[in-house]
C-alpha cells in the first residue's frame, strides 16, 4: 500500500484548523508534568515547537511559561490560524511558515524543543541533527504522539472499521508490516536519538488513558486523519459516513478507546 509523501502530508491538515483543534484529543497532564520536572519547562524557557498544527499542544506550553516561543509550521493556512488564535495570548510568539528542514533559526538558542504528533512528517535523521544544533548545552528535546489502542486489548472500533480504510494511502505514522507504529517503535526511535553524538539522558515512557466518543465526534476525528483528509470529497464522505454508521449501529453511539501517548526525551550535552 502506498505511503503519503512527507511534503504532501505536511499540508493535509490546514483546510479545517478549527475542526482539527476540537476533534483531536489533547495530551495528558502527566506529559506536561514530565516536561516541567525533567526538561525545564518553566516561565522564561526559550522553546521551539516543530509542527504545531492548529496549536493543540501550543496553548498548554504558553500557559506553562514557554516564552519566548518559536513555532515552525509548514502549512500557510495553519500558520495564519496560529497567528490569529495565539498572538493575543503572547507578545513573545515567533511563527515561522516554513518546513523545519529549511527554516533558519539561531543555533544553541533553545532550552527546550518539542514536537507533538508531527515529527513523523520530517526526515528523522536530518531533523534530529538540526535539533541538536539548535539546543543550548543542557537543553532538552521531547517528541510525543497520541496513538489509539492498548498493548493488552484489541481496539474493537478499529477492527470494526478496517474494511472502510482498505486501499487508501498510509500515513508514515502507521509503520509497516514488519515494524510497529512509528510512535510505538521504541527500538527505532531510541536508536535514532542515540545516533546523535551530543544527545544524553535518552529515555522514553508511554502514558495510557481512555476517552469516550460518540458517533459524531468519531466522524470529526477521522476527518482529521491525513489518509482521509487528502481524499477526494466523495470518497472522504463515504468513509466518514461509514465510521459514523458503525459507531451508531454496532457501538450504541458510545465508543470507549484507549490512547497511548509515547514520549521520547533527550538532553544535549
């Protein structure tokens, strides 16, 4: 099955920033607590966020004092949305509409660099090498994702709707037939971090939590997934109609889903 190209995927979410912001689940408080306790997320921490999208994590970073805050967002529609939504919250917000690989940023300037559910759209080795150059000595890198499903339980809704998704392109987040999902491929993600000579204190952990969706919420959620968002309108509508129908017919309009949030950390020596 074909995989979405990185450059194409980076522009998959800008057609409806508001819909993405409200449909996607946020990130657990425990994750931000780790950033505070281990990674120096505090008032005045000079922070870089890569691929903020509509700002799902960005708002929380601002609340926790990540200022000045630089955002690198390749989609111009999302960059405009971020400016309109977040500029009133912070006078120290620098939004760069560029691909991370191309953007020019000051080296050794950031206390903390993060990416929330976005780093699979960047060529990993090149991206990590650049992050290491941008961090100050002692600065931290954190990347994380939300993934649906549990190690110990099948995701019943995913199994019930797989037939609807046959034949569509795959996101790089999905992984391959021989490797786990990108975010859950601990061996590969840790290996990539260890390949950067200046990274130390490399670690990972997975936070697990549950969320309950109704059929309309699931329709809105699936509309934000890149393989669906990039489809022609007729095909996209057919799949979303099917998602909503399965949730109503087979799950009684109440679908409980596990979410795993893998978090990877590294500190620049």
